[in-house]
C-alpha cells in the first residue's frame, strides 16, 4: 500500500503561501490513489516553553509519529513532506526502524535547512556543524528522495553521501489552480513594462525591494511591505495563494531574493542557487513569463523551456524587456502557458511518482 503522512495541525494565516506547496503535493498524492496516514499534532506548545516542556514535547512528538507509523507493513510506501513540521530528535530512529522493517520511506523535499541556513552562512559553529551531520544522517535513512532539481541532487550526493540512484529531480513544484487565471497575450502585452514581485516583502528577506531602480514599473503582491509606493512601484496588497493567480497583473514575474539589486546575496539570495522557488510556479501557472537571476538553479529550467529571461541584476531588467519584440513576447508567453498547464494539473509531481509504480 501507498500512504502519505499528514500532520494534523491548527489552521495558519490564510495569506501565508508556505503551506500551498505542501497542500498541492498532498492533493496530487490523494488524486493518485495514495492514502493519508494521519499524525495528530493539534495539541500546541507555547513558544516560551521551559526546558522541561521542550523535552516533554520531543517525547510527545515521538509517540505521535510512532503511533502513526505503527500500522505500516513490509513493502508499504510512505511519502513524507520534508522537513516535517513537528520534528523531534527521535525521527532518525523512526526512519531507521522503517528501513529495517522493509517500509519504503520517500522524502519529498520542500526545504533544506542545511543548505538555506548553514551552508550559505559561511563559518559554522560547532552546534551547527552537528546539526548538518544529523540532518545528513536523517536524509540517508530515506529509501528515495525527491529533490528540487539536479543542482540540489548533486549537493545531496556530494555533501550528504546519498547515492545518486536514490534521488529524483522534481524539476519544478506544481501549482494547482483554475485554468481561467491565465491572461490573454494581448492583455499582457499592454502592460509589457510591468514586472510583478510576489511573496514575502519583509525587508529582512527581500531587502532589494526597497532599492528598486526607477524603471520598469514593479507591481508588488504580498505581506510585509513597509516602503513607499510611487510611479514605478505599485503595491496591490496580500492575497491567499489560491486567489493570487487571478489577481496578478503584469507581463513578467520577477524571481529575486536577498538585500541587493545588483546580485542575489545573503542566505535567501544564495539559496536560489539550489532551490525551486514557489513563486516561479506561481507565475508560470498564471501564464506569466519569468525573469530570474541567471545563477539560480531554476534558470536552467527557464532557458530550457523558453518561458522567461535570465538576468545578472535587477538593473538589467528594463533594457532586456525593452529589447523583447511583441512576437518574441507572444512566443515566450505561449511557452509559459504550456508549462503552466502542466503545473495546474500536477504533471511534475505525478512524473516523479511514476518510479514507485
């Protein structure tokens, strides 16, 4: 039998897109006939818990995970969205125990903290080095891993020592939404100098937003914006992830991160070298061509599929889009729509699951 782990948790902020990718993966697994395996974590713990409460929480999480996995039998396959929201020191033992019982655990990676936070941070403290070792050991317990892309796959093979034949590249995250969200080429071409920026607009994550050049026009969607709107900066507010595709209004969608417009830097900027940003999926599912940093891991996908432009800095954008003819834009948009159709119908996730048929 095939199962996917479901962490039952209290509802979160509806404007937080962090759960959209996980919800879509769960929906695609369910549509593919995979059964839910529930782990009940609806009991919450305060953030300012005492040391004793934190230890008790680890043991409580251990019991919940072991209880959920206790019904699995030899030959069963269970998909785990990684990292789990309710982590515990004992997860390594759980996955190791599953392997010994002949249960096939498949990790669907959403985030790699050892990459995002530690590898890109430069010098590592002794504690963070230990965390890297423990995270690598945990990943090695999985029978198969669905990584974001080939760059992340090479990292898992080289740094974590995971055999290449146990890792599959997803290529891009699917984005389930209605087909009617796609704007016509004529409508998009009318605003060809409008570049969309969607996502977390807090200055500590997207500092570059607060130093944008005077051209082109940037249309911002998301929570946390504290800057000033003007002639070239239009702030449209925050929308729930399922409503956002219909709200987007622009010819291109920008994928950038970090404090600087000249290059993607810092922890969030450098992470683009390895991950699949969910906003790429958002733009393409909406039929909107992408503008992405040329050193991002997903730049290869954009070039291969002809669905956008790669740039070295935000300052290059105005010149690059001015050079795009209407015919070239229409072709680029057709390619974005073709990829977008696949994303809206779960193509890439289903393709990754075919190995378990």
